């Protein structure tokens, strides 16, 4: 392997490591449950729970497997964000693009990706949900008690 090949390999590894590091650091949250059901809302709504009692505002809207994720949440370390919307077949195209805290409000921004060119999608509308686990280290005190949702095109 020549010097030129080593330089290319080193550059490729540097780019890969930088991308992996920024991808993990940029989001901070992770989806712990999502899918159809959840007693949707049009327009979408979100709830934030920083302690177990706050989950009573949305837990009844969730299917059983999602309630298990709520039960497993460690509220000493994490907050839970529940997002409900009537995205139906478009649900796989809806992604959480950002979370930002503004005082006592957590602003959730969703983006809708466009389907691949030439790909058909169904038009059904039905309720869907997403549960996000957000490390409390990424939130400021006092922790947010409300959440807002904005849907934008990607």
C-alpha cells in the first residue's frame, strides 16, 4: 500500500469518525416507541414528562407496547416526550428534526421527507405516535412542563 493510499484511507476514516460523532451528539434524544394508534391529533400535539406522574396526560392514548416503554423510563436520568399526529401512511416520512427548550416549553420540530422519486405511497390518514427519551442533561432547569410541535417540509 503506497503513501497515496494511506492518505486516502486516513482521510476517509477521519470523515467517518467525524460523521459518527456529530450524528450522536446532534440529536441527543432517541425514539423508544412509535407506530400507529395513539389517538392522534390534527394538528400534531406533544407532551413532555420529566417525572412519572406527568405521563398520566398521555399514557392512556398509547398502545400497550408503548406503555411498557413509559414504564421502563428512568425519570431520574431522562425526560419522555410523546408526540401524536394523524400522519397515517406518511408516518415513516415524518422525522424529529430538532428539540429546543424555551423556558418551560420544549419546542419539537418535525420534518416531512419527500418519498423517493417514482415511489407511490398510500393516502390513508390515521393516528400515529412517537415516544422520545431525552437525557435531562440536555435540558435546563427548571425542566419544561409543556411542549409545542411544528411540522415543516424537509
